[in-house]
């Protein structure tokens, strides 16, 4: 059986079978969408506070700033709507860059993703430690050890296999439900008197300088464009629909939740929190319910750790897809050392997990496990990936004479580039950009030394395809495939499928080939 052929792509015939098929597809869509949005939803835990700190505590400007952030995210999602249409096999900005400009350009978004995965793990465990400390302030002196314990625990759990879509989805939904409860109870709370704080710049300038920091909220919104490669049981049209629904559902939930919590903070006067707390925790305290506050802190911490776990899944998976491996004909493919491709019996690339554990632990230690320090690094690498993907989509639109999409993509690229430029005024952001360039350059050099193997631009999609096979419990002849056999079967076939699906010109507004 082909490892990448759609399984059960067509519904069974009969009136009774069709509803069951529709229900299965709906359940898969919801599980997929809510699992891939764990990262951006968890960003709500620190992005709003990051904006307020950049505004020097000026609450009056917080809502306009976060509204601008959500607007920029919407612009990016609109462009990625087209990217999913063109590359239903997954791959995201790396696949787009490789197709538009040549495979060498795919390494820039790949490098950005690797840096982003390290930072996501680092900031997620640090914010998780902050959530615990907000509930138990006596643990504040143990902030760094607590964060390091969390990162080691999440990495250690990876030994037993990847968390399934249902687990990630459940943690995301749990946080959303509890957050809605907080919003409902705080609706009747009375504001407390707070000292008036005014930003040192004029309001328009203050918002423009502050919103790039809060763009940490955008991290992960592009995940459906890559993660659709996990859905090998669906055909190309279904993947397009799933990817687009996931993109817009993520925007809707993250946008509404962010603006609702921001408006609540402004109305109640919840400004910069004390050192042992977080702004979002202080909002939850205003609910007046100890039980709800406990539930909110618990779901926040668990969601943040699930975001770290997803990066521990995606990062080593990408390294595994790039690792050298021997083909059946005796040849080799891949550009990175082969140990990065070795997986245990649960299909987990342990060496890669160890690499990300060491890097994340170093970053957490350097930042003292303070998530608000790490936010300053955060929105840079992922915006490099955004920018490359948007320029690629603008290039496709120009070549094909699609003026409307060209205008949209150029506008999105300009906004993203502006965000990067403003972030470059902060020394921390320069370090993040330097790391992205260093990793991308290292991957490019490894690719050149390996003879420039073809198909490297689809490594991101290949990594996600392997994850999809593992999550679906792929079997052959009644027995589970071992890690090496499964990974080889998927990686050897994924490039042809992606190129077949993405090579044809597709209409961004439909799921059918363009004219």
C-alpha cells in the first residue's frame, strides 16, 4: 500500500454511511484545527502584557495596539489562504519560496522555523512557570529551576511518542472555555482606581512602536499551511478546505479572545502586574472565584506546555527530514548528520529532541526564565518566514496576472517588513535575526556540500507527513511499522506528491485549477 495514498478518501455509499462520514470529517477538522492553534492561543498569555510594557503601562492605548496586531495577523492569514490553495500538500513558506525562487531560498524560512521552535519552547515553559508562580507566589525564587524542570519534563515525555491531535485540541478548548468563564464573571466586576500612566510618545507613535512586540501573538497562525501534510487520508481538495478553515478559525478565536481580554483589562484597570504575577492572571483574579482562578492558571500552564511539546515535535521532525538516509538503491539523500534522523520505537528522533532541549534550556537560563524578556526575541524569526512566504505569493500573483491578490500580498509583505524594521530597533531582536541567518546559512552550506539534492524545499511538509502517519497509527499487514521503515516510506514518497499538487496553478479563491 502506498504510504501517502489517501485512506478512505471517498465516503461509503448509502444514506446511513454518509452522515457517519460527514461526522468523521467534522471531528477530524475540529481536532486538527484546535490542535494546530495551541501555539497562537497560548500566546495570549503573554502577548497582551508585552504590548502594555512596550506602551510603558499606558492602558488607554492598549486596545488600539492589540486591534492593530489582530489586523496584521488577519492580513497574513488572508495571504496564507492562497498559499494553502497552491500547496495543499503542505510545506508553508519553505515550499512557496523553493517553488518561486529556487530551492536555495527555502533555507531562509527553514532557518527561521528552527529558531522559532527553540524560542517557542523557551517562552512557553517560562510563561508556564509564570502561571504557576502567579498561583503560588512563594515559588518566585525558584523561577529558573521551575522552568528548567518543565522543559526537561516536556522533552522527557517526548520519548513515549507525540501527543495526539485530540490531546492538543482538548487542552486548547479547555483554556478557551475557562477564559470565557473569566470574561463572563469579570463583566460584573467594578474597576479599581489606578494611577494614570501616559506613554512617553504621542499616541500614534506609541502604538506603532509597541505593536511589533505584541506580534508574538502571530506565532503559529501559519501552522495549518504546513500541518495539512499530516492529513494523508484526505485528497488535495479536502486538505485545502481543512487548511483554510483552520487558518480562519484560528484567527477568529485568537482575535476575539485577545480583544475581549484586552478590553476587560482596560475596563477594570488591570495594568502592569507585580513581579510574581502576570497581567492575564490579574484579570482572572478579578473574577472573584477562587475555583475559576485555579482552573484558569492550570489550563494556561497546560496549554503553554502543549505549545512547547508541539515545537519539540516539529523541530526535531524537521531535522529528521533533513538528515541523511540511505535509499533502497544504495544512494543517500539528506544534508544533515544521519544521527538526527534516528528514531526510537515511538518514532521520536531522540537526538533532535536532545538538541532542542539543550538550546531551549540555554535560552531559558540566559533570560532568567522571564517570558517578557523572551518576547522581545520572539516575533522576529517567524516574521522572516512570513515575509519570504508573502513575497513568494506576490511573485506567483504577478506572474499569473492576478492583480487583486498581488495588491493584497504586497500590502501584507510591506506591513510584515515594517514590523521587522521596527523590531530591529531593539538589540534582542537583532540577536534573533542573526540566529535565523546563521541557521539558514548553515543549512545552505550543508546542502551545497551534499550536492544540492532536489526536493529539499519540501522538508517541512515531509516532516509533517511523518507526524501524520504516526498520529494515525499507520499499519501494514496488521503490524506497526518501525520508526525507520515508516519514516523512509513517507519521506521517499512525499516530494512527488507535493510537487504534483503544488506545481499546477490553482485559483486562490477555489480549490480547482486556475484558467
